[in-house]
């Protein structure tokens, strides 16, 4: 495995996580436990490592102690590969004394740290999603299309896109419109992908689909700096729409399992699904493992009971 020296990964540590209370009363969303032994932040970091990306920044702000401790105890790279998981907490500076005002603001205020490392592309990730993705594919497509920005997108049936950012794309997956969480059924229907793109999906369902943003972006280094040269605070609501018509934006279609663990119900359902005989997301994948902290615990002893579907 040869690390990609032209890519920096930036993982968003999340806001207050109020929709996940009480799970986030004393920890941030990426530090929330998952599947018995993991933390949510292990997912994007492991995806990066499995994609040969080993220079990773983690931007944090709320209830960070548990997350910091987990990162420090878990992710140690050898001294010869130049890899790291570097924690960048919100800080007061001569230019700003405020907290991060949004995802874009968090990245903007840390550009100075990114410039210390040679790179061509910045991969921006969320810290509270469950999925397994080879980031090499989106980066290769980004280069092949000559894109300025690439957005990972997952096909969703038009009947299930509530609360998601949707995009209009051409048959070449060039993005011409981005609508953040539309509610009007007519608007949603107008954003459905073409029959040509539908035919390329590996699991067609017969229902029309829209492409929903996964909150995963690849930016060219210079384009990111230009896009953040303002006071806009959010990628989905402001930065991406402002780039349409000015820069080349492409969608990268991802058809694997993906779940945004943003609510207690989503957390509950995702954990129960992991206990199924054939779960939609499988931690038991030797080709693409999910890494976490080693815990030297004594074995569990279970007596006089029947255990079904447990992780």
C-alpha cells in the first residue's frame, strides 16, 4: 500500500449533536459508540486508511475529550510513511474569537494548517456516517473528468429523499443544480435522474431516483481556497450552490450501504441492523477492515440464557 501524497482528508467533528441526545450529552457525535466496540469516527478514518490516504485532519469543537482520547489511543502510524490523524480544535486567534459557525467556516479557519503539507486535493468527510467506500474511485473520477469539485452521491427513490440535499446532473454526471433539502414534490420530481443514468445503476428498483449528496467532497486545492474566500459558513447550503456555473462540479455515484447517524432512531436502527444474519453493513470484511482501539478486556460469561442476533 503506497500512501497518496497528493490528498489531504478533513473529517468534520460535528456540531452540538442535539438530535442525538442523550447519547451526545457528554461526547460529540463522532465519539458515539457503535456496534459494541467501535466509535463513529472509526468509519471515515478506516475508509481513508483502506484508500491509501494517511494524512488526516479531524476538526472538533463540542464535548471533545472522549473523541481526543480515543484518537490518541487508537491511530498510530509508522514514522516512515508520514501518516497522521491530527486533531484541530476550534481556537481563538487574532482574526477570530468565535466558535466554528458551520462546516465551511471550520475548514476555512484551518486552511493555514493544511498548507503545511504538499497536496493537490482535499477530501472532506463527515464524522457521523456509517458506510464503506473506496475513496480512490472518486479521486480517480475527479482527475479523469477534470472536475474542480466532486460530490459523492447516492441514488435514493424519489419517495425517500426528505431531508437530503439533491442535485440535477447530466448524463455525464456534471452537476447543474443543487437543492438543499427540498420539500416540494414537483421540485423533487424535476431532479430525478435520466433513464440513461438509471440504466447504469447496479440495483434498479423500477422507481425513479434522485442523487442525494453524501456530504463527501473532493476539492482541488486552489478551488477550495477560492470558494472559502468569503464569509459563507456551510458547504451544502452556500458553498456548493455558489460554485455552480463558475466551476466544474461532478457527481460520483455510490451504490453501497450508507446511513447518516444523525438521530436516535437512525442510531437505534443501524445498530439493530448490524445484528442481522446478513447485515446491510458488515464489519467482518478482511479486505477493508474498520479499525478501532485495542481493548484488553476479560472474556464475557453468559449463563442460563438464549442470545439471538447479538454483536
